[in-house]
C-alpha cells in the first residue's frame, strides 16, 4: 500500500512511502537534506515498520522537538493506525 504524509516542523515537505506485509518497500522524501534523506531511505527499505518506528521515533534536530527521521516514524505510526 502506498501513502503520502506531510511532515510537520522539518524542512521536508512530503514523504511517499510504500509498505507491503509490514515491510517498507520504498521511501521517497521531497525536500529536506537530500543526501542524508536518500541515505535514510535506502537504509529503511526492507525494514519492518515497527523496527523503523522504534529506531527513529523521538530523534530531535537542533532542539526542534522533531526531525525528519522522527517524522518518518510519525508517518509510519499514522499508517499503522489507519490500517489497524
């Protein structure tokens, strides 16, 4: 299932995520720190959604209270809640 998410409080403007059988198939980030987010996108492909959430949830960027990795975790939490 593919879904989009509009992150809050970060430079990224949109996440396009594909999940199948609770595994992340792809993650495309629009906006933000291009190289870092391409790296994160590659690292999470094949990862279990719950593992990705536990690894990235709560990561802070410069005292903002969130970060792109944290927002990815929030997107995945939202996806899980909508598909429970």
